[in-house]
């Protein structure tokens, strides 16, 4: 995962997490499989713009192996 920290942020705070978190996801999430699913809970913008695209990159499918509520 790439973490981008702006010089405008307070010391030690993270301003933005880039959409390239593939290594972290593959290390810590179960691989795509018919017996694995991801269940997401959170603000719609976070799910739609961050979590869902990342899971789809890994091969998960919205409504089949990824469910948001």
C-alpha cells in the first residue's frame, strides 16, 4: 500500500491513502474464491470510491462476493 503524506498535514498524520493497496490486500484478505466474500459497512462514498474498486481489482464481484450495507 502506498501512503501519500502531504507537507501540509500535521506531523505524523496521513492525508491520503492511494488506490494502490494491492500488496496489503493480497497479504491480509482471503483470496477470491466461491467460498469467500467481503462484507462492507461504512459511508457510501468510502465503499463506492475506495473499498469496492480495490476488491474488484482483486477479482471480487459486487453482489456476488462483495456485499455492502
